[in-house]
């Protein structure tokens, strides 16, 4: 077999592989979109609220709803009581907030 034939065979195989990868990506995206729509319908039907990540402390249950000082409610220098407190990061400072 000539080197040019091997090159064209290699190029054709790569083009076919790229086509398969593109088809798989489109299929996966379509499946993900239908899954999101199904989950959104389930959330509406069951009237679910925010995701509860941990069950220990109120500031780790719903990080979006916690204030910045909730972990330090006992004392500003207090040690963390709950193991999940080390996994949840503090809320980011919002850009539109003005600090004095």
C-alpha cells in the first residue's frame, strides 16, 4: 500500500470520527435538555424549594439563604461546630452591595 493511500485512509477515518463525535454531542445535548424539562416539571409539581445540601446547621442547609455571620453566631472567634461548615464556602460579596 502506498503512503498516500495510508494518508487518505487515515484522513477519512479522522473525518468520520469527528462526525461521530459531533453527532454524539448533539444527541447528548438533546437528552440533557429533555431531562432538564422533566426535572423542572417535577419541581413545579412537587413545589420543591432550594436544595438542602446538609442537615446540620442552618447556614449549611441553604447557603444562598444564609447571612455572612451565621457561622459565628456563638462567638466571632468560635471554632466550627459542624464538619459540613468546612465544605461550604462563605457567600461571595456581591458587586452591587456598597460597603461603608
